C-alpha cells in the first residue's frame, strides 16, 4: 500500500539514525491523520530500522504501515499544530 506521507521527522545520535516518525493521511474522505514511528531497536513494532543514514522512501512507507503509534507527547513535539488525528 502507498501511504500519503505529509511529514517525516528523523532523529540522529552520533551521526547514526535512531528513529523515524511519519505523519500520514489515514482516512482520505475525512482527511484524518496518523503518526507512526520506528526505531533501531527490535521492539519497534512490526518494522525496525537498520540504522541506514539515508532511509529510502520504501523504508518510510514501511514505518507508516508497520511502525508503532507515535505517543501524544511526541506528536506535539514532532508535528505541532492542530491536526485531525484519527487516534
């Protein structure tokens, strides 16, 4: 499935990618959005990052579809502003 990605937030530590958060449209008619994320840890939902410095669009799509739900405090930090959140 191809998700409509609105924004991506990547976190690096010591020049190594440690997490990716993705804001994407989940309900097209209602324009509701969701945010998913993945880390380099194996407890990162159905998909975890391999630590590539330049993730591909395929990896970003997998984060949207198979990543964990981004916690509310990180939604506000990474994707500020009023949003029509689905969850």
